[in-house]
C-alpha cells in the first residue's frame, strides 16, 4: 500500500458512514450531552473541512480550543521577533506558518516587506546552514511549537554548541499542552466534559501526560490522529468511555486512538533532549487565554549563550523588564 492509498483509507466514505452510524446508535445511551474540546487547531481544521459536526447527533458537540501553537502566540512575542528582525546585520528564521500571524506592529511578512531579513524554513536544521553561510550576521531562530517540535530545537542548540557557532540564537516560544487544559478547566465554569488530545504531541511525550487531566476532572480523554476517520473513531471512543463510566460508577479514564504511533511512555530519547536543554518557564501568555503558569519552556543556563532574550536584552529589549515573565 502506497502513501496515497493509506491516506484514502483514513478518509474512506464507507468507514466514515459506519462510524457515524455507530456513534449515533451508542450516543442514545449517553447519561448526559457530550461537549468535546479538541485541543489542537489541527483537529479543528479536520472537523471543519470534512463537516464532521454535521455527522454527529444533537447530544454531541465540539467546543474548539485552545488552538495551535501558532494561533495562541501573543502579540508581544511577535513584536519582539519583528524588533529582532530589524536589527542591523540580523537574519530571523522561523517556520513558515508564523509569517502572517499579527502582532501589535504588524506581521513578520510585513516586516520583511519593510526590509527585514526574515526567512521561512521547513527544517529547523537549515538555520545552522544559514548561520554558517552568514558568519558576520546574527541568525535568530524564532522557535515555536507544542512538545512536538521542541526536540528539534533542543537538538538544534546542541549541534550549534558542538560546532561552536557564535552567531546563532534562539527566541524560545515552546508551549505545553496540559497546563492549557488545566487553565480552561480550573475555574469550574467550563462546560467541557471530554477532550481529544493531539497525537503529534503524544508521539513525543507519551499519552501519559493526559492521565492527570482525566483523573483530576473525572472526564474521558482520547489521544487522536488528525484524519477524519481518526477523529470520528475518537468520538466513538469518548462516547463508549462515558457510557461505561456511568454504568460501572467508575472514572472514564484515558485511551489512545492513534495507536499506530503513540504509546503511553512516548519517545524517551526526545524527552531526554528536551530536559537537557529546556526547563519550565514560570508563566507564559497565551493569546486568548492570558497568562498561564508553567505553560511554556525556557532555555537552561547551560545554553544561555544562545538565548536571544538574554543576549539582546540589555541593548535592544527595553520592555523586557516589564514583560520578562511572558
């Protein structure tokens, strides 16, 4: 089976119809309406693109959020990236989907139009190539992402350290999923009673990071892939977990739909790399959610010579004394 055939399988109309029928039958046994939050914007995209909401019974609905690590980026972090990009002899490098996200001073795309040397990349390791090709310039990687992309940034810094690159820096904006879920649920007013957890995060961290969410709030969590069949199968699993919990008067628990790539423990090597380079940031501001404690990572002292927030602070970031926590 080639890749095209594989993906067609996860979008197969017959499978979708079978899952829809099963969900609609089983949902009649739900003890209460199911209000499902899909954590990642990737799931939201699938739900919208394939019209999955229209396939569900009235007692199941999606509540979207918090969103992808691009759309939750606060304006001040983008403003800082723009300020960096406009420094003399500076190249700002970032993943392409950050280019059009607005800060209070416009987007990185608009900054590039004004003369900023901003380069979108697909592979973060390309940043090191750019740094070597431009030894007289500061090359700053504007790092974003959930736990999924964090290992790449960690390895990037370790390789730069081994190669003794002196013109390479990182503006770190890596955020964590579980604290955002806790922020949504912690005030007790949320109507959410089920979660779909992003599978790409769990490939790295393991599904275990959601167990505490399931236990603390006594609600079901399913780690799901991003194809239509993945999402619909995950809804069926949430329905069945909820029904079983009600029938047996037990916690609904957590389950893995994306078993083809996710385990409970995750990628231990990647986790080690993350822990070697990063530590928990006291607080980080999420666009739309505000400040969330312990919800992001910062660079450890061992690699502080790569930290753009430290290296450029004294000379250029006069506002850092006011916003150092975010």
